[in-house]
C-alpha cells in the first residue's frame, strides 16, 4: 500500500489538513505500507516556498515522516506537456478562449432564469469553442485553455472502489457510464489559460508516477474522482482505491478553508497545543 498527502503550499495547514495527512499516514502504517508527500505547487502565482517550509515543519511536529525526495509539481512540467500534446494530437483536446463571463453568458442563454447545470468545476462548459478555429490552436498557445472533449474521451462504463464515503454516503463499488461522464462532468479544462496544467490532469499523472495505491483525501473531492477515473482509462493508468474522509468543520458547521488562519496548525502550536491535543480536536 502506498498513500500520499498532497497539499498546495498556498496557505497555512489547518485542522482539516492535519486530519487528511494523519488519515493517509495511519492507513499506510497500519498496513505496513508507505506514505508519500507531494507538494502541489503547480500554480506558481499562488505557491510560496515559505508555506512549503511551514508544511514540512507542521507535519514533522505531528509526528509524520516521509521518504525524500518529495515530489513537487513545479518540476513536472515536461511530463504534463508531453501528455497534453499527445491528447491534442489524438483529437481529445480542443482550444478554448472563453473566460468565466463568456461561459456564464453562454450557459445561461438557452433558458433565461434557469440555473445552468454544474459539475465538479462549476458550470458545465456549453461547448462554445468546440469545432471552431480556436479549437485547433495547440497547447501552449498564450491565453488559450485546453478542454477534454468528454463525448470523445469517455467510453463504456467506469468503476472505482470507495472505502471511505462520498458526501451522500456513497461507498463500495461506484459505477458510472460514459453518458453520465458527459452529463455530469462536461468538457473539463486540462490546461489552463494561464499556461499551468489543471489539477485534474496533474493529480492523475502524479498519483500514477508515485505508484499511489490508495488515495486518501477529503469528501470535497469525491465528485472530481469521476474525472480522474475517466482520465486514468484514457491515459492507460491504473485506478487506485479511493478513501474520501469526512471534512473537519468549524463551530458553525462550515468547512475549513485555507483562509481560516485562526485554525492554522501553526496558531494552535504557538498557543501551546500538543499533537495529542490536535488529534483530540479532530476526533482521532
Ligand atoms: N492539492 C489538493 C488540495 O490541497 C489535494 C488534492 C488531492 O488530494 O487529490 O486540496
């Protein structure tokens, strides 16, 4: 068994991260497996080395250890670009010049007043650029995003094993059809307009490159797992077992976010909390 914790160094780790990291670490240890760390610093406009240093410090403080070197997404550009090029050449990707406003306008147009359908990444792309001149612009073209042509990419039926629980109690063997992938996920972005590879593609390639067998992460990523499973099939990569865990919420029942600096591990540490206190707070 190989598990991982994959934080983005864009803010302080909070109690939710501690829960996720400890869950992945404990699962690997209980099975005599291995726990890996991966720094998801793909968005170089938001990632900071200071946050990365703080991540190492906080995790060590919690008693978590991992083998070096740590995989960092910022070093994986060549691998991501090679896959994007390949997918584009095989007709699975198309260029898209739409910004958020364009997408909202096009998606709302057919039925005024009716909420447009959404997927894991927000409003489903209405297909504006599909089949246009823009669609033919290759990955790497400035200002152009690249989307997966889901109707071409999805085929047959899909399945993955969930050993945790989705937000609606989904567990066990989760299956869905190619038609469902088109309807629920849409033409997701794999290369962003700002030139960075999208999370969905990076996570799938990195989990495979690190040989991750069990992905342990928060329930908020359960729906996105369908995207990952479609991409794994398309790219000939194995589908790991997924374990989505409950989210740590604040006193108002709201999910913790990076901006909740008040609940940063570092804050609890300076206030004198011990790792045992943290574990108690998150119910471990
Ligand atoms: N980097 C993601 C985050 O910090 C984690 C993604 C994952 O675990 O798949 O939310």
